[in-house]
C-alpha cells in the first residue's frame, strides 16, 4: 500500500510540477503552423474562390449551414471582400508568428481563429488533413508550446539573465496585445457577433483572455510565491492534459482508419492501393504511379502493410523500440503519399501529428544540429543560441503564462 501511495504521489508531482513534452509540443506547434501557412500561401491566388466571395459555396449558403450546426467563423460577421482579405491576412501572419514562437499564447489563439474561420466558411475544401489541423489548432491553445525552439524562449532566457544582473526588463508588448484583443472581444460580444449556438469557441476566447489578465495581475500584485505556484500548477495540468489528448487523437485516427480498412473488400484482397494510382486527380506523376502499380506483389505488400501498421501502432506505445520503428514507417508512408498521390498538406499534417511520439533525445539532437548549422551560416561565425535549450523554471513560468 505504501508503494502504491508513493507511486501515485510521484505521478501527481510529475504532472503538476512541469509541462511535459516541451520538444514534442514545439514540433507540433511549428509543424501545424507551417503546414497551414504553406497552404495559405500556395492558395493565395485562389483564396477568393476557396473561402471568399467568389467561391461556389456562397456566403448565404455558409451562413445557413453555420446557423444550423453552430460552427464558429468570423467570416460570417460580414460578407465584405475587405473583411475577407483582413481575416485571410491575419491567418497568414498568425501562422508565421506561431511557427516562430513569438507570443505563442496569443498567436495560438489567433491561429485557431484563422483555421476555424476559413475551414468552416467552406467545409467542402479539404483532403482529410484539414480535419487533423482543425482539431490540433484547438488543442494547441491549451499547451505551453513555446518552452523551446521559440522566440519566447529566447526572450525569457534574456530576461532571466537581466534579472540575475539586477536589471528590470518591462514587457510592454504583452499587455498591449492583451488590451487590444480584449477590446475586440468586447466589441464582438456587444455587437452580437457571437451566436448563442456557437458558445464554445467564444467562451474559450474569453477564458484565455481573462486567465492571462489574472496571471499578469498575480505576478505584479501578489506578495509571495504561493498564488503564482498555484497558477503554474493549473497551467501544467492543462498543458499535460492537452498533450495527452493530442496523443490519444493521433492513436484514434490510426486505429479508426485501420479497423475500417479491414472491413473493406479491396483492402482484404490487397488491391486497394492500386486504384488511387490510376485516378487522374491523384496522379501528378503518372509514370511513377504506373511503375509502382505494375507489380502486384508490391501492391499487396503496401496494402496489407498499411493496415497492419495503422491497427498495431496504438498497441506499440508500450514498447519504445517497436513504436519508433512503426513511427518511421508511417512517416515514410506519408512522405510517399505526398509525392505519388499529390497530397502534400495532408501528408505533412499527419507527419506532424506523428511527431508527438518522437523520442526527446532525437529531438534534442535535431535541435543541436540545427543550432550548429545556423551558427556556421550566421555572419561572423558567432555562437548561436541553442534552440533546444530548456527554459529555466522561473523564466518558463514568466513567459508561458504571461499575456504573450
């Protein structure tokens, strides 16, 4: 009984004392923000046809659907072309800044708003990867995804160094962002922009905004460390819970896809992969598709291998070596899909979702290699800051929970 109590106590301490998976959540942040950014930039010439006033899915049709299902989209606030261009531009900027890790708390919220607004505006524009991005954009809001590999982490280290030297570095940008976004929320609420049916996302926006204000107020006014420690524990619990949900979501995607494939006759006889390779829509490289599909044995191996890997992956999480092997196989498979079937953004979204299971040691080596490469390329050959360096505990608390 004492051993069980000790184990429980250690488990509680582990999930409350620190935000787990800092490198994994950083990869998820960078990966999904970059995926959405590249998609928005690629479709920039066609943006009005996809999500704007020139599309076949008109603003009136979108309004009827959103009124029925209660989805969230700020594009429904106005059918103006100017408003659409503003929202699209903000989605691009938020994605870029989130990938860089600048004011990650604010940018993760704006990133979510951009993703939901555009995708819910035209629900038929997607290839499967948009569903993953849709969910992960919401989950990212709850994570402390700027602990490493971010401009916030670098700013926190510099602030910590200044504090150690007895210098005071006031943060004016964070409170200014908080005030501006608060005015936007107040104006939207007062103007009736938030429908009663779509209460979930507006409630989340208000909760994040108020919590950041509370964090700043406690940091400035509270005497003693107890209030700040309590907020830090809550933040760690929320982060760790969101990380667990992200991992469970990835497992659910693969398990569901695998078990549904088993029920299909084409997957049972080993010919399912053959047919997409002969559809014009999925063959950007006809010669490569013909080469792959010319071997019946190859098609059988790929078809059965896909099902086996997807069904087995959730069960391999208990064995690190097997999990890493299947993880590499799935990432390779998605890379092949991106090239052969012409689905780069779907594949990139799935690879990013898979990366939450990458070993920390591998990610740290990857970060160190990137830092060395940047150091060699930087003018003057100065020492580059290691992007994978862990934020000191005090600095981590100050920047992750701040108005940034």
